[in-house]
């Protein structure tokens, strides 16, 4: 089984829990995911099956859309609700008033100013409790030993960020929807937005709506019957066309690509540039190819398909 299945991850499950469940349900060991969701987060987890696992590194690059709840007044070790509070702070009256304005569905100057700061952000400091490496160790391992973790800012882009709601009880909380680039931490957004608003904050809920073109609307639950999950699998070729730039190879180009040989401009029926998913004339995925501006191609990853009939050299 080669393809993609979009899973609606439940609260409390790790991403590996979902992978393990799919291995058992679909009876295959070749399963991976294309972007970790923290245990408290829910929503879209893109799971790759069979040959699609070769695309994981490419599919993680897609923009993602989230709904998030940011609760003000305290910060936690991991910047979300799953860890102990490290410090508390007063919630300014101006912020309380802004949340009341939002409750009344009025535009808040205070909230808009903080949102504009985040929209302009080009760098972000990741949370100390993260999977990034620090001197050969995962940052979360260092942080859990009580040691100070210093992570360098990373380049990010915020495509869109909007306020969708607010509440004052049981704690002052702001609800936002964000579309962001690879490497963006919504937990860091909670920290930074709270700082702009003169207080502390943490992420109290997170729901991923979309990863690239893979959306919640076509997702399944990991607890669905096997037949339902199998029916929801997006075939490899279709999934690639949804997620990546594509082109078609000539018969000789197909043979060369399958053999890992360098390609020339004459091997492409239409030319693209950069890392491209290349198909044969029958619509089967052949390889990921890095194509230069001059049309020269270098195979980065090949794909097997049991129904493929190889062209003969020179055809």
C-alpha cells in the first residue's frame, strides 16, 4: 500500500502512537508521518505509507494552518498546558478590556497591534522543550534535567494570523487562526504574543486544520475500521500531485531516471526547475529529480512500482 492517509489525531496521542496504530491496522511496517504534533494537539497528521515514506522530508516543508487558544497570566516549562507553571504575571487591565471588546465582536486596537508584530516576524526562538538538537542532545532532554537551554532564532514566515474569539473565564484566553511556514512553533507564538501584550502566556489548545493541501475534511480517526482507513488512502501519484511540482519524462528519460543516470533537457516532455516529482507516460511516479535552469536533472530519490513495464533503452 503506497500513499497518504490524513489522520485526525486525538488529544493525548503522540504522533508515534498514530504511526504504531496505522502499522497495526494496515498491517505494514512502512509507515511514517510528515510533521510531529505534540500530544495535547489534535487535527491533521499526514501519514505516509510504503513508497510514500520516501517523500516525508519533502512533505514536511508545506505550510500549515492551526487554530490555537492562548491563555494569559502564566508561563509553563513547555509553553503549553501539559507542564508545570514556571512563573505567573498580572494580566493588564488594558488586555482584559481588549478581550472584552473581542467578546463583543468589536475590533481591538490593542490586539491588532500585537497581531501585526507577529505578522511581521521573520525569526522565532523555539521552545526549550523541543526536539531540536543542542550539542548532540535533544533540547527537551537537556531542559528536563533542569539545565538552561539556549536555542538560536530560526527563520520563519507567518502567512496569516487572525483573532477568532476570546473568553475571560476560567482564565483570560485569546483564540487565533494561523497559517505558518515549516519550523514555526505555535507554542512560541503564545509566549511572544503574551509578551507583546504585557504579560505571560501559554498554549492551552491547538488544532491543526491543514498541512499543505491535506485537510481535516478528508481525514479519518485512528480508531476507524480498517476498511474506512483503507478507503481514505490517497494513492501515491495523486498525493504527490497535490503536494509537489511535477513533470513528465520521455520513455528514455524514465529509463535513465530509474537507473539513476543524469538527465538532459531532452528527457523532459515539459520543463520545470528545482526539486520536481517526475512521472512516466503512464502516470506512475518515477523519481524526485533536481532540475537546473538549463534543464539538466539529477535523481535524488527513485520509486518502485510493481505494475511498471520498463521501456527499452533507445525507445
